[in-house]
């Protein structure tokens, strides 16, 4: 099966970055690989608590790129963070497993819950991971949190965003990664150096596979929280609120002074948001 990685050396560079970040993470944690939807899936397990928060990263991100958020979550709850197959990280790099269908990713997350957790679960996803969380179905899911989620509506892509994205792909270096991350952040926010390194590696070495499917409108009552930053370039507040009402029948939480990378900008505030469903 085709790989998302351009070369085996590039795959190794991305995996090494993830391993280094996790090895340096001061939070006590375990790491292991499970099989979900027939694909090797790397999970990071940290924290304790009666309810497990299962976290899913966004498009072109891995769990190792979310350590500030995972720290905030693990200080309050048991956390299982899974790398999505077909995305750069420590899970399978197979390019064709999902065939671009959100239903596949939702089933994958259900199998992650079955294999890596016991007891009640809250699923929490960011960006594309938010769409996966909303698409998941498992009997032990007690609530869903989707932050800056894809899948609720078509994202707004302005010429400025598109130009920065294409420049990042065409010239993968620190300067183009920093420019793109600044656009994804709230004005005045300086992206972490680790994220700049990560984005440069991803542009150089990977061609991730995800889905642009929309999440089906909620058919049954499920405690759900939708949130995003007030400066999110993809999901302006009015657009997000409308989509959250139409598809999930909930009012969106708009976080001040935050962009699409609200997960990096306000991890403690998001952990408090999750606690509304866990407690």
C-alpha cells in the first residue's frame, strides 16, 4: 500500500521528532501500538480519573505536537491520545486505508476506544480530529468535544491563507512554516518553536490523507461541546455558530483572543471546557 511519506528517511525524521518530544515530556505516560480498523495506531496514555478523555489530533498534526494541551488534560483526567493512520506521526503511514471517508475514521476511533479504554469516555478532537470525534459512535461515549472542527461546514479559505499554505508546501522551511502558523494563531501570538519544526518536517516529508466529508446531522441526543477561537481564520464565529446549531443542535463556545490553534494558545481553558462533560 502507498505511503504518505515521500521517502523512508523522511518517515524516520518525523517519527524521531515525535519520539524526542514524548521522551522529553515531563508528564508520566505510557505509549503503545494497537490495531484499529486494521491499521497500527500509536496511543499515548497519561493521567488518572474515572472518565477517559480520548484525544484526536488535527490534519497534519500528531499527539506529540499537542503536549501543552495534553499536559492540561492529564493533570485533570485520564487521557488517551491517538495518532490517526494516514497522518504524520507514530501510527501507520498507509495512504489508502480510509479512502477519504469520514465514516472510516469514525469507526477507527470507535475501535481505539474499545482497545485502549475501559469505562466511560469523552472524545475530544481538534480541527480534522474534531470531525472524527463527531463521527465516532461507541456505547461508552458519554460526550463529545470538537474544537475548531472540520466537518460541520466548508471552511473559509481566504487568498491570504491559501497563499501562505501554498508557499509552505512549495518552500518547506522555517520561515514559511512560521508565516502559516502565525496566520493560524490569534494576532500577536508567537507560535512555539516546536510547532515550527514540526510543520517544516511535515511539508518536506509527508502527504497526509484525511477527509473533507461533512458530519451527518446529529440523530440522537449526545452531550456535545463545540468551540473555537474568535480569530479562527477558517471558522469565523458566525459561521461556526450556525453550523453547530444545524448539525449538532448546540450553541458554540467562542474563546476570546484565540485562533485556529486555540489548543496551543489556551490549553487550560479547553481542559476546563472538557471538565463540563467529565464532571
